[in-house]
């Protein structure tokens, strides 16, 4: 039947250059910019009222379906209207409870064709409840927004079981990689919503996996097996070594620099994506863990016999650091200045000056996995459940290791990963479940996303009457909020 809609949303016209003061309820942390980078074009586009085809089914009793509708038609600075490519997937629910009362919600999709630096505004009239939804490959950064969810605040149980032993994440958290002890290797390109088994590499005793920041390049190491490398997001894999006792591997953002450790003390490096290898000897060390910066210029390697070595030359030259512990896990920041190293029995050691000095953090006890964000501010570690320990849970620090918050429950947690931007967390345990949640199946995965929406239509920001948002497009699918109404908002 014909659909007659009242005006529920109105375009927000370009504002004057005057800076609007932030509402008191939305005092943003220092990390939130008030404007896009100066070297980018600054254009503002309206996010307009939805077309009737998109709103069909959005109001109770109207019938129809929002599936197959188009994103809102934005107006470009030249005054012409451009139609973004339609999104044909399932939209989020069009009826929700915002503020405790069920009501119809107007669903709005972000522009599908934004340009870096382009600014956008959304405004709602009184009585209009709304939900802003990213298109596939898009997300909205929500730092400081009323209703923002912190990493670790909300975890999702992923129904994928195995004796998980190692994990990795891309910079934006869209790509996740997970491998089992004497089992398969899995890859996700949608922040853990779906997973694809990698049959080309088979099953192995996987000891380490690595992802380049973009997720394009990846590597996997197995004990008693080979090193495997993919340079096309896992579409194809290539074995690039003979069988050895590989314990850890790292790959650079360009996919050419690869460094791997063997248990017998060998450091192997390649500058051509694993075609030719050079053995760098530091003596008979029993290596356990390797961490690298995205460029591959800085590396940190730890051994169970007490050696901790660093390289600032892409792995071609190494020097020992002065601390001696039975190291099990290592991590370092993007600039190579913040280092972390964990053991199977003592404190986690943290350095903020590239290893010149060290500070013990966390607590005494075994650490089975350790991960760090690119800026070194966020760390995630896992502790296996063992008698005599306070707990066997993942622990998260959002302040560079000063304080820690226990996450989830007691299990045999063995793998952890954190995205380079610190917004996506992954923790995996080796099982078996003891609470019946998975019927006693081996292992389980948990994923947490914070300070942003989920990617694509699974994510959204919801608001109430009179609400408004200002944002700009950073690039790479990410929109950043610069100003907003006091809320409350709901972030998914």
C-alpha cells in the first residue's frame, strides 16, 4: 500500500566555521580530534532523509521490507545529487527500545562513497528516533561518545572449537587469525563473525601466527613442520621452509621481511618474502617468542633459558638486553620504544625506553599469551587456570600496564590478540569446557570490540529525538565523530 511518512529527519546544512562547544555530557578525551587533518580536503555533505523504498517496513503496520533499499542520497558540494551503490543485505531491526519504550526507528546508512577528509552531519527532529548504520567495510569510531563501549566491556562467544594455541589480529581488527595445537588454522576477515578453515596448510602443531597491519600478508609457524606465507589475504599459501622446530614468526607490512625462530637457537630472516633465508646466530638460545614492529625494523625475541634480545636493523643484527628470566612471550609498540616480556612464573617486565630500564607489572605467575596495541597503551594477556593462582583468566590493561582488569572466566586460556588500534580483542582457550556450554568440546573463542561500531551493517549508533552527529571520513572505511548531542546513544 502507499507509504505516507511524516518528516522525521531533516538534513543538516553546512555549519559556519564557528566551532560548536562540546556538550558537558560529551567531554571528549584528548585523543578525539575537533577537525579533520589540515592536509585533507574539507567538505561537508548532508546525510539526508531516507527514501521511501528504504523506509518500507520501518514503521509498524506499513508492511514491506527494508531489504534491498538504497543508502541515503547525499549532496555533494557542487549541488548535484549522487546515488551511492545500494546495499542489498539485511538491515538492523527497524523497531527498538531507546529509553525504555518500544518505538519505530528510522534506519540511515552512511554514504557509500565518502572521500578522505569529507565531513558529514546528521540531525533529527523532535520525535524522531534513528539508527545510523555503516555499509560493508565501514565503521564509526565512537571514542568519548555517550554510550561508547570500552574494549573488554562486552565479549562475544564465537562458536568455533579447538585446542587453540596462538592468535593474531590486523591493525583495524577486521582480520583475525587463529590456530590450534595439533589442529587446523582458521582466518576471519570480518572481525570474527565468520571463520574460514585454511585447508592448504593442513593440520599441524601450530606455535605462532602473524598478520601484517592490513591483513594482506600473513605467516604461520609449526613445531616439527614448515613455515607458511600468504600474500593475498589467505587466498593462497606457500610453504617456504624445510620442516624444523619453528616456535615463532613475524612478517612486515610489505610482506617481504620475515623473521622466524627455531627452538634450537636459530634466528632465520628473509628480505624477499621467504624465498631466501639467512641464519643469524646469537648462540645456543632456547627461543620461545618473537615480536616485531609493522615495518619489521624493530624486533624483540625471548628465550626460556633467560636471554632477551632486540634488533633495530630488520633482524640483521641483534644485541642482548640486560634482563634474565625464563621468557615465554614478548610484545612491542609500533615505534619500538615500549617493550613487554612475560615468563612462566615471574612478573611481566615492561620498558618504555627500548629496553634501557624495566619495571615489573601485573603479578607473579605464568603468562600463556601477551599482546600489545601499536601505541603500547593497551595490553592483553592470558593466564591458564592452575592450582594456587588467584585466577586463570585474560587480563586487560588500558593504561600501559599500570592497572589490570580480569576478563571472562577461569579456563585454560592459551592465545590472545589485540588489534594495532587497540579496539579489538581476542582470547582463546584450549578447553575442554567444564560448564557444559559447549557440550564438553575442546576450546573456545571470545572477541570484544570497543570504541567503535562493528564493521558493516552489524554495527550501528542509535539516538533519540533531536539528536545530531558531526563526523568526518578518515579513510580506510572509518568515520570519526567530532561532535554529538549529549545522548544517550546505543553503540553496536
